[in-house]
C-alpha cells in the first residue's frame, strides 16, 4: 500500500525540482553548484535544495533533451560543466509553469477563500 | 579533452561542487575543516550521488533487454527439457516453412539468376487470339534489334550433338546463342570470357568457340582452369573452350554453349528473347512492335499469319509451370499450418511452465515489477526460444533442402535455380523470411502466456492448487493444436489416397524390368534410308544377344507410356469430323507389344519380315477404334498419313515408295499416352521402318535388376558403332519422374509434415496432462488419502485433456470438410473422404491416449503421504 503513495510523492518532488532547475537556467547557463545556490537564494532560503538529488535530476533533464551542457570556465577560472536550456526545455518550462500556477492558484483559493 | 557524454568527469563535477560549497562556507566565516564537513553534509555521500546519477542513464532499452535475456537464459538453464522441447518444436516448424519458402522463392519469385530478370522477355505472336511460338530469320532479328523497345535481342536454339575425343562418344545438350546472347542476359564468366559480337556476326559463319557450363567443366575437366584454350569435338568438329560460366547459370539442361550461325538463309529461323529497355512494359513493347510484325507478315507469309499480333512475355512467366504453382502454394500453406501447430505447442509449454512459475511472477509483481515489465520478460523469453528455433531450423534446412529439391518434379519447375538452391539453400530473402517467422511465432506463442501471467493476483497465486484458469487456457490451446493437426493429417491422407490410386491405375503394360536405351544419331550420319535401317536392325540384333535380355523392341518416340508418340495428321476417309484432335502416332517394331506386354485385343500385329520389312499396315488402340468405328470392326479399314510420303523435316527418312496409305490389321489395349491423369487419346502404331528418325529407343525386357545391365548395353552399342552415344534409363524411373513426380513430391512432403505435427501433438498433450497432474499433486494425494481409487484419479487427471482432444478432433474434422472446396481447387485429393477422416481420427486418438497414459499413470501412483508433505 505504501509503495504507491511513496512513488507519487517522489514524483511530485522530482517534478518540482525539474521545474526549478529549468526556471533557473532560463536566466542563462550555469554550473551545478550555481543552480543549487540560485534556487536557495531566489526562494529566500525557504527551499533547501536536496543537493544529492540535484545531479540525477540534471542528468534526467539532459537525457530527456530539455537541457544540454558544455564546458566552460567559471568566474574564478575553474573548469566546469555549464548547463543550458534547449528549445524543447523552454517549451516544457512554459507548459509546466502554467500548470504549476494553475495548481498553486487553486490551492491558494482553497486555503484563503475570498469572503462572500 | 572535451567531455562528450554528460557522465564524463562526473566525479570531478561533484568534487567541484563540494569545493565551491566549502569556499562559500569559508566566506560565511566557518573554519576550513568545519566548512568542508558542512558541505559534505549538505550534498550527501558523493559515491552514492554518482551512482544515482549513473543510474539515470544506465537503464537504457538495450541494457534492460540484455538483462531480460540473461534472466531468460537462466530460466532456460533451470529447466533445459522445457527449453529444448520448445526450441525443437519451433525449429521443425521454421525449417519446414523456410525450406518450402526457398523453393517457392526459387521457383516462383526469383526463378532465374539473370540480372534484372523482369526485363527479359520471350517473343511470340498471337494468331487469331491464340498465342504461338515465333521463329525469326537473321534479317528479322536485326530488324527487331533496331526497334526502340529493346536493349538487346538474341536468337537461341537447343540441340543434342555428339561429343567425341574424350573417351566414349557422348550425347551432349547444346545451347546456341547469337553471340550477344549472354551479354544481353547479363551472364558473367567464371573463367575466361563469354561470347562477344565478333564470335558470330550475322551473315558470317561463327567462330568455333564454346563456353562451358560449370557442370560440364566439373564433369569433363575436373574443374581445372587449364580447360581454357582446350579443344573439344562436337559432331567431330574442333571447338576451342573460351570460358566457363558460374555454377548457377544453366545448371540444368544444356551443357555447352555455342555461338549461333546467324545465316541470312531465309529457311533458317530461331526463337527470340530480348531485354526490354528500362521503363518499357511488355504491353508497350507489343504496341510498338506491331508495325514491324505487319511488315514481317508481308515479307514472310509462310511463317507469319495475317493479322498477326506480337506477344511479349516475361521469361519468368513463360517458364512458370502453371499447374505446379497451386501445388507449391498448397505445400506452403501446409508448412504454415505445421508452424502454427509448433507455435501452439510452444504456447502450451509456456503456459505449463508459467503455471509453475506463478510464485516467481507474484513475487516480482510484489517487488514492484509493472505488468508491462513482466510481459516484456515473457516476450523476451519466447523471442529467445523462437530465434534459437529459427537458427536451428535454418541449419536443418541447410542440410535438408537439397534432399527435398531432389524430390522435386524436374519437368514442372524451372530447374536452373533449384540446383542453385541445393547449392546455396540459405539466401538473404530466405534468412529474412525465417527471421520474420521467428518474430511471428514468438508473438503467437508468447501471447497467451504473457496475457495470463502478467496479471498475477497474490491472493490466488498463494494457494498451491492454483492454475485453474491457466489449465483452461491450456486445454483451449490443446484443442486448437489438435484441430490444425487434424486438418494437416486429413490433407496428407487425401494426398496419400491420390498417390495410391495412381499406383493402382491400370497402366495397360508392365513397366517392371524394362530398360530403354536411347540412341541419338550424330548429325549427318546414316543419311540414307537403307543404311539407317540396317544400322538400327544391327543394333537390335546385337542387343538381343546381351545376356538376360528377354526381348527387344524398337520405338521412335520414348516408348514408355504415359509418353508415347507424337500427334500427327491422319485422314480416315468418311470418319473424320472437323473437331477431331490429331491422333498420337508411334512408330515401332512388331515386337513392341509383346515386349511391353500390351495385350492384342483383335486382329494381328505385322511381322518384322513382312513385305520386305515395310508393310503399310497399322495397329490402333481401343480408344481409336471406338472413336472412329463405334459400331463396326476397325480391322481392314484404311487411313492415310501424308507425312509418310514427304517427311516434314530432313532428320526423318521415309521408306522409298510410300503412298501414305495404311491398312489397319489389329487393335491393342489402351495405355496412358497423354499423362497419367488423362484418359488415353486415340493412337496409331505403324512400322518404324516406314519413316526412320535420327533418334531411336531400344526397349529391352530383362530377366532381372535392369539398371545393372546398362554397362553391357553400352558395350553392345559400341560394337556396332564406336562413335554412337547412348543413354540408358529404366521404364519405372521414367514413369515416376514423368507421371507421378508431382504427387510423389506433395505426398512425401505432406507425410513428413504430418509426422512432425503428430509428434508435436503428442508432446503438447503429454505436457498438458503432466502439468495438470503436477498442479493437482496435492489434491490427488488428498483424494487418495480419502479413499479414491486409482481409476478415479486417472480419470480426473485425463478427463479434461480428453475433452479437449475430442473437441479439437471435431473442430478439425469440421475444418477439413469446410475447407475442402477451397483446397479442391488446388488439386491433390479430397479432404472430405470419409475413409481418410476416420483413419486420421483413429491415428490421432490412439497417439493421444498413448501420450496421456504416462502422466496419468504417474498420477495414479501418487503416495498420499508424499503429496501431503509437499508445501
């Protein structure tokens, strides 16, 4: 019984992390650490990225063709893989964002019903 | 180095991440050691992360399949008997289907090895709506060559001539080609070269050169390359060997290729073949050739009828033996049925095995394997079985096909390619076909088990008396298998009946211990009637002296029914009606009937010495007598054969002083003379001396084993004329290859299929009953413990299977009767024959009972204590 629920929860979290990574990369290419930092910073440190799941998520996105990577040099002259959104990734981001906003809006409506 | 895969430098990436986090932490004011520790805590275990990340990529389609294959192989290793049975079942089915397919492919789909075969056509003509052969002169050939529809045209001719200079003289088949012929056909040389235009220019005598077929090169030069440049003597003229053809070309029929003498003499004319220009269809060619044919008709009215229309047919079409096509399709259908039976069998085995693996599936499902995952696993297993079966089947076909090809009726299939398949039985199309079959069989046989086991319910599978549902699937499959087996057996039975009927057909003569020696005179020998007559007589006398020869007769045409004589024009005053087909005329010596043991019904046969050896008398068969003189005796009637005054060609020499009139002196019994399947046609026998042909058949009745005498017969011929070639065969052999070949071929193949089908049915049934017993082991134990007798248990074990067999049997019988009308159109037997159907049912039932007896007996000898002790 519990397996099914677990799986759904994981899926939800995974999906969310994917969305956050895609959203971060819309600002421009970034390396793994920068992505984690950006998510934390933009959520005002509310969302603590489970850094361990960051890399599998990135690779899942590469495998799906939503992001790609190239070699680059970071600010302090260190080599790093820079991840970048693909056209397919942009499309998915737009779609997922609409979906997320609709979902978040609906939840918000329930949690804070407008007084009649 | 640039990373090309995201996983390259993964460890480095993670290490960088930690370093950066550490630097951040130091920037926040932590001590370096603490900063590093916190960074590691935030990220987690690097090794684990690397592994998780790799896992994203690792589970690709291929890896998963490889995993499934490994798992399946482990499963097979655990139950090798099951795997072997399944693989062998499928191998048998696939071998049969693939073998028959290669014959179909060679005979129908791709009968000639020539390049771009569909553009090669034979030219003919249509005269008053009927297709006729076409012969053209050298000038007409040149005109055709210059028409705009062909890439090339060539004339061809076949002949039998005498090869000398290599031991005993020998008759060899010659194929004449106008010098460009081999180039138009696209035949490359294996050694040396093929003819080019200069070897035989129109209007000039051709160069004395020959190209050898592979066969002749092997048999006469031992396959040695030194054959090139050697001289051979054809009809005592020297010819230089300039080339050898690859094995697949002209691998039957003519043995030596010679350039045709394209003389401008308008009496010489030959058949024509051509290669159509690309994009020109046969119909278009016919339209565009019409003006040319009109011109031919004007120039040569003796050869071209008025309002002639050209006929262009592809070589493949003209050489299809039309009545063999349905036979091949029938065999093909039968092989497909056999494969279907094999699939059902494997299906049964898979279901049975699935039943014993229910626990495994339940556990895997509980561990999170999805339904699709389980189905894929099962499908991979059946694919693996099917492809192993296909590999084994193709290998078996590789060894077995030449044997099947040897059975094929030679005169019904274009033989060129059959030899080629015997040489290379596994070609690319055949391999593709068998791979397709393997896929299909995997799907068919894997479907039912995949559906029933990919949906395990923990609750039902935990109970050990499981499998009620799968046993039902089992019995359905068994019934289906039995039904198809019945159909195949019925078809086989029908074919056997037809063949048996043919063997019983009254031949009207006795073919046992009869040998025929065929004499083909070398060209331009014995060109005077008297000389030829003496030679033939001396041959006969000499052969009569050979030990163990009981009697000797001469016949002009192959004297062995069902091929006997040639239709020729006969006038019977007052008895001819316009619709009459010309009777079959055979020229024989007087002792023909006694040698063949054909009974004389009325009158007499002439004697060899009568009227100086050339009496103008005739003997007719009963059919002829009844057809022309239904109410009176034919004896004493006269008939006229104009050919005997002036022979139609120079190879025949008429006896001097013939007026063409004959008196009928006797009536003999009928023998089949237009094939074994047709009633005898009217026929007339006249003394062979009245018109001597350049070929002769000496018919010898011997006292025992005839073929062993072939050597002494050759010796006898040599003592009369050392330059005279002779070929020897037995009457029974000729009979088998001419009349029964098709039936024998179909029946033997079907019998083979039927035996395998029966074996498969037995295996299927055996596994159904034994799995039922093993599933219900505990139940039977309990029932025995409670006092059930052995008979009861046997009954319980066997009854469902027996029901399935009976159901399958009836379904199969219904199928046979229902399909009879379809199959009847394809010839060979009657599926509706009650004798066949009853016999088939009996055979199947007995086989079924025997195969069920062993597991049933095991069920009856269960020890209740053992049964209760198992979990």
